[in-house]
């Protein structure tokens, strides 16, 4: 039978049997122990793993910032019906165009001039566009007006070829390079020495910035396009590097859009890039 010890008495352990306590490691010294072999290194790994677990549970890792989309606001565009539905004028093709054809995207825009008189009143623009549409669908036997958009001297933008302004409609404006492009025609004739109205420049830049921005295209860059017609500057099937914002003469043997408007294309590119927020 084991004898009971009297109350109040304490058992004294011999020094050899005392359990050692794990030493506390000051926080600032923990990184230094990562290089120490043995038990200390194991302890540090355990503490680090615990710390990582707590950090993962209590904090959210910072995500990489998403790339800024370089798009531009859609400018005001007068719908096709404004010029196609004139009372008292027969324009069957303009009113009931054939079904549109589409590409997958628009990689470039070609700037043109219509080679028509400059001294018009802007209220006459719909009538002028009807005249152009009648010539292209009549004498040239096209299925619809070739340009996707037209811009007058006051900076008003008109929808041209049918199919939807926000869609990649295949036009008939730049032989050999109608696919994956859009045609913007400036109403007038802008040969050397002819002043190009600033509202027209601003409108072309705004339209190009929006249209190219839908595919993330910088108006100042070159894009790769494939010629579909050997009557262009490039043989059919040839891939060419062309400006994303080009003049008609960059792809076809022509002086269009005229020397005066061609000279303004660098300014239009810079303005369009600015509208896309690129600088």
C-alpha cells in the first residue's frame, strides 16, 4: 500500500528530470535561423508554414492590374434612313439594300474623298450622299454605296453602306483591301492647297478611334492585310503591312484622298490615339 504524503508538501524533482522549455525566439531573429541547420531550422520551417497559412487565410494576394482597354466613345452617327428615305426621290437600292456581308473584325480604316464640290451647305449632305449612292449602284453596278461612313465639312458623320455601324461590314471602297477594313469618305475634293475643315478632321479621328478601338487597334501602327485583287498595289494573296489609319492611295494606285487630306493623316492618327487614351 502506497503511503500518502501529507497535505501541503511538494515533491521536488531532481535537476536531471526537469523538462526543458522550448526557448522563445524573438521575431526579428526568425529570418536568421533559416540558414541554421538542425532543430532550429526545422522550428523555423514550422513557424513559417504556420505564418503562410495564417496569411493565406487572412489576406487576399494582390492581383496584377488588368490592361487598360484602349477604346474610344462612339461618335454621333446619322443613320442611313436620313439620306436613303428622301420623299419624292426613287432610290430603291438605298431603301432596300441587299443583305450585308461581314468580316470578323476591322483592323484598318481607309480614308477617301468623294471628288465632289466643296462649296455645299451641310444641310445638302444627305442629297449629295444620295447622288453618290446612285452613281455607284448605277453606273458602277455596285450592290450598295461603297463607303461604310461619310463625313461632311461640318463634321457630321453619316452611315453609308448598310449592315450596322457597329459591325464589321465588308465595304466596296478600296479594291483588294475591302476585307477587315472600313471606308471613311470625306465629302469634297481635297487636292493640294485645298483647306480641309477642322470639324471634318476631328470627326474622322473620332470615328477611326472608335471603330479601330473595337478590335484594340492603335491608329498609329501598321497592320497585316491580305490583298484579294491584283489590281491593287499588291498581287492577290500578298500580305502587306499597311497603316491602320490609311489613305486610299496606300493600297491602290490613286491620288485619293487628295494631297491636302493625305497630309493631315498623321494628325488624324495622333488625335485618334489620344481619343483611345493611349497617351
